[in-house]
């Protein structure tokens, strides 16, 4: 009887911790999940302005302009559609025109993607997986791995 | 010829692994000592052949034998010797060979030092170890063979990825693998126990040193990897919740839980079924980690493999071993005898609580890492679960665990006195509150979180000291008695206190870096000065330098604090012509345990260069803490009673001690 | 074959390792591991109790628990099932190890391995047995030349050796010295021109062109110099001139001239251009091989490399030097439209980087002003 009570107590404590953990996981997931979209997705799906997303594609060659105070503008393209991106801050070392990039942020009222994070990877080998997939879908892929 | 001998040795190792996988277990089932002994000799020989194979591959890298495809793709004749050697495991094929080398090494260690193990258990353990080895030998030979040759080799290789040309990376994967693969031994012991249907305190005592060794290397490997990312990636981050990092964190969490539950099992014969489960879990998570990193499921800096056939093969290994072991567990575990009783408030209870939280955190990390993959496979939606998720979940779950750390070692076995322990921890609590107040005052208000975590860190550290003070009777008995008690204290007790102290140290580093770090981005022209915190950095000029296989652009900064020159910093960017890649070389200046971090960006049209400056208070404590934790583990391992196998019974008379 | 001996030795060792324990029918000593652990637990319990880490009541209960387990372990050891020894099992395993292990391993290895392929460490390949005499010769001559750099004969001897070793820059230096010290001759001027072309990956540079011009001035019938003048014309895009030069060369050629065929092929290619074949990845091996190639095969290789460079730049447009090289290469190959397109692409790709853009324009101006691309308008 006593043994059983102890066991119940242990199971109860374990269950309680697990419940808390599950609740934490669910809440955190709800808050911190960010969907990935290619420019075509953004335009076709009419992603609402203000929704936080990750935008991935290639930096359109010739689209990069720099302003004062590390403000930069460039366009992200998937070979089909393109989206203008505004960002303020130092770009990653591996950021290059014509290279894969992921911008995290939201579209503003004017249709410009206001990014607060820019992730870049150097060559196709290290291209973010999402970007590679999206580009493949657009038939714009010329990586070495088929 | 050396390359072909290495290749042949690897095939021979597979052959021996197959013998080792079958004959000893047959011997164990039929109680035939000769058959069981085959396990020992083949385990040693398998290691010898894999080691020969690895040495042959290393030799081919050193002499730049570009007739090997892996050497051609990952080496270059102009590369410094050290990176020719580290290039052996800087790629998929070589790193898998290192993986099996370590697997074979652990098998050989059990064979060589497991003399005290019951013969049947040892034979079964070695057989299970050989199942894993055979699967991975086959994987290497079929899908990732490092000995593939080119008949008409080119005259120059394609270089090693410059990001990977770094001393940190030279030792980081071997350490990590020693950790990952170390858990294969505890796994083999668990499976062997399930097959033998016998598990007891002695089993825990045999398993614990192995778990401890694996845990130590994994701790050091994770710390090294984090330090490498910190100084090499150019923006001073030390933990990214990258799936590759999570892949090493999950076995660490499970392994830490295993370490603690094995104590309960060894000392009190309780929590057996749970410990076996953790042993299986720790290695399964290592396999999951290997799968994530090696299959190309995730693409990140660490991933060199892109061939899907590899992914499918590893997935098959994964399903076979994890599925098989859990099926065996479900079938055999209910038959295992339950052991000692204990009250919820007791040392056992505290360790169980620790296990509960560690495994819950581990499960959370698991969900966060695999949920995006699962969602994409099911719905095609691509999501990212980033740092905010992990900070919100792991951060909160870790707080009760950390609070509980000082209580655990002070609680008595079987039935503890929580109130008494709390009283003994009053001093530690006082230290924590003072630290909290000091942190609050120094930070000048600000978020409450940082001072709270500082207090928590000091509570953990002071708690560890309290543990030692209590055990040696410090302040209660005369000093001479304290010294003699301290000398008589088991090393594993010291190890516990030191490892727990290390947790507090790391925590202090984490809170310092994340809450009080300063960051500044600026465009600087030669002659200009830029400041971060109390440091003023003047750009003296830029220059070009030529290295063995790269060209670098160096910025020369003079660092001043309150007008006094305290040193120079020279961040650089390196261009590697062969790979057409650039690499950032950040400059670091250590001030106590804090660091000043400068990395160089692009030059703009006006001749100004973009620099990123960071002040990272207490950042070194993160890794110092990990090293302290590892030192605690090492001390615990050196405890005579814990050394491989049980104490030698020869010196004692075989008669039983009278049961009072 | 030398490889089979160590392979056989290794196999024998592996088989022996399996057989060895089978031959020793010893009985495993009964383990006392469990008992020792429990006894140790007893001692530790005592220690914990003196340290106050466990209550007296709990300690008694624990002692009873441990004693019970201790007794059980001692009993289990006493009645451990006796070791069974069945000779047939050992014989079966021995036979399997003798037959299946070597056979399986060798079959699998033969399916995967490359037993016929010797090691090819880089040092041995540049300094191997067949090259040793050359290497020794080179070292000897270099040594002498170091002490006596005015030895024109020495420079002349080492020139062709450098060419064969693929050390084209050294060959250029050697032939320049030979020319300077021994005086001009059509052959020496032609040698220098050839080395310059090889060093420039098959491109007839302005300097090489002038060397061939000198050679022709000394001997208007020097076939090699004439041929390369044709190549230069072709690379400048003056296909008609090239064709005229080569036709002239063929007309003068002795019937049995070994090079006549090469010229004929070049001419044929000029008149019916073949589509480019996409060559596999460029490597230094290709470049080294170029040393032994006929000049037009070399041009072919250059084209392949240009093609690959263009592909790479299409993916990564940030490489300033690459763009300059590409534009230059197109100019040299006479493909002016391509060159202008590439320049436009380069400007687009470099648009974000004013610094590089300036450098690029400066390089283009240099390029257009250079001797070997005369007649091309300087781009704005």
C-alpha cells in the first residue's frame, strides 16, 4: 500500500513535469515557428503584411544598393518572381549577389520585405536547404548534386 | 599499395566483425568458454585492422596521393601538414572511418580490460558491439568508401574547405565521436543485460565508467565545437540551436541522466529498468545525431554529405538498432527484478527528479529539432524552429533542475530530510542573494532575469562547496580532522562537487555573455576610432599578407582603455583561391574571463571598412565551466572503486560478511 | 605481385585470431564481480552512516537489502551452469573461419578494391623512378647555373626539360637567358615564344607574338613561328588572316613534314568550326597535359576552360578577377560579341560594389589598350 502510494506520487510528479513541458513546447512552437516562402509563394499565396516569414531565394544580381547607416536594399528572386527587401545592418560575409539568401522578417504595407535577419551561405553546396528546394522547383537550379 | 592494404584491412575488419557478432553470443548461449573467448581476440584484431586502415588513409593524405578520390577532393599539396592530417576526418568518408575506428577502439577496450566481467556478459557485450560495427563497416564500404581510386589522378587536390582549416576543428570531431560512440558501450551492456535477462548493481558498476568516459568526451567535444563556432564564424555566437549542435546535445542530456541514474542503481539497486532505457536512449540519440549530420537531411556548415543513398542506409541502421533495441526492451524489461525502496524525498528521489528534467529537456530538444523535418515530410510546409523556441522551453525547464542541484548530494539515501538540507544550504542561499543584489546593482537595474540567473549560478557553485564542507565537517570539527576527512573522501564525491561547480561556472558565463554583451557595427577609415564599452579601437591601417594557401587582408587596430594602450588586434579576411572562398579571421583579446571580439567586413567605396565589435563579458567561463565539469568526471573516473570492472576480489577472503 | 603477399599475410593473421581461442579449451574462472560489488556497498553504507548521510534506521534497512542480494549472488555463483564443451561447435567455427572468412573478404575486396593500382604519392610522381634521371639532371644543371648564371648552353639545355616537366615559367626564364647569352636565332626565338604560349595556357600573348615575329624576321620559313603567327591571328579573330598564313605554310611544307597534318587540322577547324564539347572539370593535370599537346589542341583546351569560367561566373558573379580573365579570354579568342556580353554581365554582377566596378573598368581599358587586342574599342 505504502509502496503503491509512493509510486503514484512519483508518477504524478513525472506527469506534472511532462504536462508543463508539453504546454511549454506548444506555446513556444506557436510563437516561434516561422514559415519559409519563396518569392513566388509570397505573391501567389498573398502572404499578409505583418506576418513573420522567412523569404528565401537568390539575391538578384544588380539589385543591391547601399544607403546611409548600413541600410541596404536588394531583391530576392527565385527566377520567377522577385520581392524587394530592405535591411539595416552589416550583411553576412558570405552575402553575394547571385547567391542564396534567407531573409527573416515581414512584408510592410508597401510590399517591401522588411528583414531583421539575413542569413547567407556561400556556394550551392552550403545553400540553405529550403532555398535549394525552392529553386529546384522553379527549375532554376544548377547545383552539382542532382 | 598502402591504399589498397588499408582498403583490404577495412574489408577484413568487416569480416572479423561478423565473426565477433555471431560466435561469442553463440558461446554465451551454450556456455562454451572457447567460443566466448573468440569475442575478445576478434575485438582486439578488428580494432587493429581498422586502425591500420585509418593509418593508411592518413598516410595517403600526408603524401598527397591524389589517386584516392577523397584525398583529391579534400586535400591540396600546399596545405600545412597538420591540416593534411585533420583533412582525413574533415570530410564524410574519413569521418565515418574515424567513427568506426572509435567504435572498434571501445570494443577493444572492453575486450582488454573487461577481465572482471562474467564471461557470458562480456561475450554478449562484444557481440552487440560487433553488430553495430558490422553495420557501419558495411555502410562505409558500400556508400562512403574512402579508398575509391582514380586511375589517372590529377596533379593537385581541391583543397579542404577553408572554414574547416582550423585547429579547433582538428580535435573537435574526434572528441565528439569519442563521446557519441562511447555510448555504444553502455548500449551494448544494456542489450546484453536484456538478452542475459540479468541486471543488478554490479552491472551498473561496470557500466558507469563507460558512461562517464563517453560523457566526458562529449562534454569536451560540445564545448570545443561551441568555442570553434564562436571564434571562427565571425559573429561571436557560441550556440545556435543548429540541428547539428542539437544532435550532440541530445545524447549529452540522455548521457547525463544515465550517469545519475546509474549511481542510484549501483548504490541502491533501484531504477534498473529506467537505467537500461537511458542507456539505450543515449546511444539511439547518438545514432539519430549521426543520421542527421551524415545523411544530408539537414544542410548546414557541418554537413558534407549529400548523397541520398547514404541517408537511406543510415536510416536503415537507425531503424534496425533503435527499433530492435526498444522491441527487446519492451519484451524483456518487465522480467527485470525491481530493487531497493526509497521515499520520494531522498537522494534517490532527487536523482530521479534530475532524470525527469533532463529527459524532458532532451525530449523538447528532440521535438524542436525533428518537428520541422516531420512537418515538411508530411505537409510540405517548411518552417524553422529557431533559438526562441529552445530558449523558451529549455531555459525554463532548466531552472528547477538547476535549483535542485545543490539539494541532491546533501539528501540522505532512502529517506531524506528536506528541511535539514535547506538549513544547511542557508549559507549558499545567502551567497546567491548577495550575488543577485550585486548583479542588479552593477547592471543598474535592467531586466530581472540576468541577476536572477547570476544568483542561481552562485547558488549552484556555493551548493557544491557546501557539499564538500558538509562531508569534510568544515567549521564543525577541528581542522586536522577536516583534512583527514577530505583525504578519505571518495574521489567520486569530489568529482560530483567539482562537476556541479562547473555547471554553475558555465551558467555564469552564459548569463554574462547573453545579457550584458555589447555589440557595435561601424564603418571605419584608417585613423578613425570606434568604441565599445570602455574600449577604444583605432584603425591604424590595412595591409595584405600572403599565407601558405591563401591571401589575407588585415586590419590593424590599436586598443586603448581610458587612453592607455592595452594591445593590438588584427582581424583579417582570408581568400582561398583554390576553393574560391573567403574566411573571416576574427581577432580576440582576453581581459580576465571577458573578451573583446573584432571581425572584419567588406570595404566600401570611401575606403572605410565595416567592422563588427563585440564585448563579451565572462564569455570564457562558458567553456571553463565545461572543462571543470569534465575534470569532475575525470576525478570520479579515477576513483578506484569505479575503475573498469569491480574491485579485484583476490585480496579478500571469499567468505561472506556476516549479515547483521 | 607484391600486393598479394601482405594481403595473404593479413588474411592469415585474421583467420589465426579466430582459431586461436578455439584451440585453448580453458574454462572461464567463476566471476566474483557481484559479490565484490555488494561487499563494497556494505562498506560504503558504513561510511555514509558515520558521515551522517543516511539515518540509522534506513542504514539498517539498507544493510538487510544488500545482505539479501549478497547471499543471492553467492548462491547464483555456486550453482552457475557448468561450462559446456562441444567439440563439433569449435570444429564448425574453425572450418568456417578457414574457408568463409578469407573467401568472403577476398571476394568483397575484389568487388570494391583497385588491386592493380599502385600508390601515387605526389612526391614520387614528380620525382619518381622514371623522372628521377630528369630530376637529377635538372638539379645538376640548376646547381651549375646557380654558380654560373652566364652559362647560356646550360640554359638552353634545361629549357626543353622544364617544358616537359610543365614548369613553363621556368622554361620562359631559361629560354630568355639562352636568347640573351647565346644570341638570337630563329630557333631560340621560336622556343621562347612556345614557352610563353604554354605559360599563358595556350594563349599567344603579345610577347609571344613578338618572339615569333623576330623568329620570322631571322628565318622567314620557320614553320613553327609561322604556325603560331596563324594561331595568334585566329585568337585575334582574324580568321581570314590565319587561314591565309596556314595555307601558305602548307604550300611550303615538305611532303613528309610531321607538322603538316596539325596545320591541316587547324585549318579545317577554322573553316568548319566544331561545336564546343563540355570538358570535365579543369585541373592542373589538364594544364600539365597541355605541355605535350599540339598547339591547336591546347587552344581547344583554353576554350573549354573559358567555357567553364563563364559558367562559374554565371553562378557567382562577385569574382572581379574572373570577369577580367573571361573578357580577356573572349577577346583573345576573337569572340568580340561574347566579350562585350561578358563585360555587360560583369558590370551587372559587380554593380553593388563600386570599388570592384571601378577596378573592372580600369582593367578593361588596360585590356583594350594592350597590344594583343588591338582594334577593339575601349568600353565606356
